[in-house]
């Protein structure tokens, strides 16, 4: 009987050690280190009858190395694209932005009239949504984006 309990305790300890070791060795795919900060994150509420809208945010890189934003995703939209505005032939044109490099210690703004997000088939619920900012180094930065109105519809 003693040997059965001894083996059960040893087996349990071995399983616990293996599980803790495996968890500790697994790469982290989200940033909880504070190396990257997202601020002023907003999504415009789509115009009634439309499901396409824009999103904006500031991304601060507090690390010692440059990082590259390669995408943004969320379950609130079927597709999220990064875009930028370029002056082409004396006209401002929206163009896809395949990536955005953020130098060490720098901040990049995704704002109206410059880099921004386009969200397609958008379904907003509540006052905010979580978007996942995907970096080339494999880190995913989860950030809350507040829903905002394009035009103030409150009448006084």
C-alpha cells in the first residue's frame, strides 16, 4: 500500500513539474511586458446602412529594437486593412499599407488623413472592442478601441 501511494505522489509531482516546465517554456504570443503601448484607440461607428468604417490609434515602441506592425485583426470585422494617404498627381489617394515600422523608442500615429485602419463587414457591440495588433516578431498586442460617432447626432 505504501508503495502505491509513493508511486502516486511521485507520478503527480512529475506531471506537475512537466506541466509547469512546458508552460514556462512556451513562447508568449501577446504583450504583457509593457514594451508596446496603444493609446487614443478609436473605431468610428459606421454610417447607418454601411458596414465599412475606419480605426485610429497611436502605437508606442518602448523596446530597444524597431518593430514592424504587419496586421490588425478582430472578430468584429471580416477584414481589417492598414491604409495610408499619399499625394499622387496633386490628389490625395488612399493606398494599402503592407507594414508600419516603429523605431525603438518611437511612436507611430494611425490618424485621419494619414495611416489608418479600414474595417470591413463591421459589427460593433457595446462601447468598445478588442483589436489585435500583429507584429512581425510574433507578438500580438491586444488593445481596447472605443467606438466613436463620426458626426455628433445629439440635438440640443
